[in-house]
């Protein structure tokens, strides 16, 4: 078999696997309303202590490319630029988390993480009541104005929708 044929077959196999992954629910928007899924007792104790508000998470792996660093920077700038008072009061919190570290691995299942992602979480009465994967961040990364608008609009929706 020629080299071109092997490369073509590998690319076709990779594309097919990606399609199957997306079709069976491995990719796409992850939003959960209502009570979060059952957690370990240690995790439940932590959650009960959370102050009400919105948490903006930036999840990453140990290896971070230039685009990954830009994603964190843009997300942080959008939140800090639009919600300075809310950050100061604790109503909005920004957290950068390496989900490959052993103490953070539970986030992978909880938020169905599959790559570097931005997730927002609404906390009310000390418990997470909803979360959303902001899956458009990668498509908007090169357009700073649209990126900022997307992040701020989604956070504002959560503040309003959950009375925070």
C-alpha cells in the first residue's frame, strides 16, 4: 500500500471516529439545570459552603499552547472588564483549573470535559443549580469583541435567570 493511501485511510478513520463521538453525545453543548449530579461526601461539603453567585471556570491541561493561553487571557479579561464590582464582592468568581491534576479530575466527569473549556456555574443557597459549557469560545477566540460579548452575555443570563 502506498504512503498516500495509508495517510488517507488514517485521516478517514480519524474523521469517522470524530463523527461517531459527536453523534453519541461526546461533544456539543453541556448544560444541566436543576440539582447537580450526586457527589462524594467531601465534594458535597465543599459545595454547601459555596457562596451564591456565578463561577466562571477556565479548564485546561498541563500542556498549554498559545491558543489555550489566549483563551484563558481573553476569558479573564472579559470577566474582569465587565464585572469588576461583582468580582470584588464575590458575586462572580473566576477560577483557572488544571483538570489533569489528581485533585481536579472529578471536574472531567462533572462537566463532561474533553478539551480546554470555559464553563459557567450558578450557585444558589450554597449548591450548584446549573452549569453551561461555553462551547463557542474556540470559534470566537480570534474576534476579541465578539468573544467578550459572548462571555459577558452568558454570565449576565446566569445572573438574571437564577436571581443572583
